[in-house]
């Protein structure tokens, strides 16, 4: 099983490529609770995303 950091990195890379984002562009990231993901897991994903900015 891959770590949250690895999974988030893959997801963010896909989003960045799909949107053709360039370094320095500002975006908003929504980590949503749809589907019943526990708050603790959402916090892990949000932290991993923030650490990659």
C-alpha cells in the first residue's frame, strides 16, 4: 500500500498536467467529505497536499 504522500503526489501531478498549471499559479484545493471519508484521513490528505506547494 502506498503512503498518503505518494497518492496525493500522483493526484496533484495529474491535476497539474490536466490544467496545464505553471509554477507560481494560484489554485484552490477542496478536500471534500463526500463518500464518508473520516475527518482524520481528510486531514492527512490536506496536510500532504499543503506540504507539496
